[in-house]
């Protein structure tokens, strides 16, 4: 690099520093005003009631669920979605019901459905809480979706639901309601076959047990009738009926044994396999805000004001240089005159 080039670079850096030094008062004032304003704003937003504060403290409780995607293969999920009537809607939402779909995809889709959103809105009276007057149903859904989050971690298989609000207790209640609603929805869809089979077996066992009790009571009554009708012609028919009931009772008892064996096998299967939807941790009332970070906001605003003042200093310096340059001013006047003549024409 030649001496002349080095000298030009040094002169340029000196010129830049000279511009900043000449405008140092403006730069300092703008930066100080920005610092004072953002600090006052931060304190003001903290002191005010959260409902009217422009920047209130908000809290985000989260609930953790374990979703077993390994059970979503084999077409069971597709059949369940199709049977529930969610197939076309899920396709529009990006859940491929034809193949490659997972239970975590379904869970994320269900969190954003109008059915769940409307249930939460009605349960916690979002329309009144957020003072919604225009398009209350659509606006309340948007207000809920804005603060309701759902995410899935593929590495751990953990599905997370969170809700942000200035009231930590309210936010916790919303999250846990969504968790319960989602868990019941998975049960209603019949995705966990073992759980469904267990419920059916328990119902069949109860029905069989009730039938056995009925037959035992009927058999007891007939035995009494036999002793009372002994010696008459009707005693033979009663004895035959007693034998028939005894055979039916024996059959029901055998069915009851088989059902109990099947129930034990299902219980072993459930114990050895992970359920499709399992709540790991429900949301707790947070005692620490999730945002905003007022300290970071003050730093960002301060640096922004400083760089803006530096940029403004160079702009003002450029304007002054143009005003001092006769040739530049003559060109500006000529352009201004041409524009005036053009407008008059």
C-alpha cells in the first residue's frame, strides 16, 4: 500500500472521528434520553396493574407428556382417524393419514382444532376475560392460539403444552385442562388397543358376574319350589328347569374364568408396553416470569439510540457539506427549477 493511500485512509478515519466529536453533544443527549425513557417505561409497566400495563410480567407453565410413536405403525392410526371423521381435516392440517403419520403429529394437530379451542374458551370464558366484542368466537380462538403452544421433542419423545398469561394460576389451569382434554380425546379415538380391550373385558366380566348371580338366585328359588311341590306332577318340570339352569350356570362360570385369564394377560401386556399417551408432569403454578426481560430491553434500546444518533450525525454532516458546496447547491437549484417548470406544464 502506497504512502498516499495510507494517508488518505488516515484522513478518512480522522474525518469520521471529527464528525462524531463535532456531534458528541447530540449523540450523548439522544442516548441519555433513550436510557431515561426506557427505564421510566420499564418501571411504569412494572408498577401498573397487569391488566392495563403495556408490558406486564407474563408466566408460562408447561405440562409434559410422553407420546409413544412406535405404536403408530401398522395402519392403526389411519383407521382411528378415519373412523373419527378427522381424516379430511387432518390432511388439510398437514397430518398424512395415508402413511408415515405419528401420534405426535396427531397431538399437535388436535391442540389447534376448533373443538379443543372452543372448549377452552367456553370453560374459562375467554370472551369476557379478554373483553372481545367483535367476532367473539373467531377472535377468542385467535387470542387462545396466540398464547397456547405445543411442541414435540423427537429425541426424548416428550410432548409439551404451554400457555402464557399474566395470571400464573389461570395459565396453569388452562394447560392442565388442555392436557386432560387431549388425553380423553386419545382414549375416545381408541388408539391404544390394549386399553380398549381391557375396558371391554372388564365390562364383559361384570356382565358375566351379574348373570351368574342371577342364575344362582333363580336356582335357589327353584330348589325351594321343588321341595314345596314334592309329590305333585309339577315337581318334575321344576327339576328339569333346575338342571337347565345348573348347566347354564356352569357355562357362565367357565366363561367368567376365561375372561379373567384374558384380563390378566392384557394387564401383563399393558405393564410391558408403553402407553400411547402418558402424562409425565402436569403444569404447576410458576413463581418466575417467562418474559419480558426489561434489562435486555434497556440494553437494546440504548444501543439502538446510540447507533441512530451516530447515523444522524453523519447525515447532518453530509447535509452541511452539500450546503457548503456551490456546485452541489447549483445542481439542486437546477433540479428544483426543472421540477417546478414540469409541474406548471
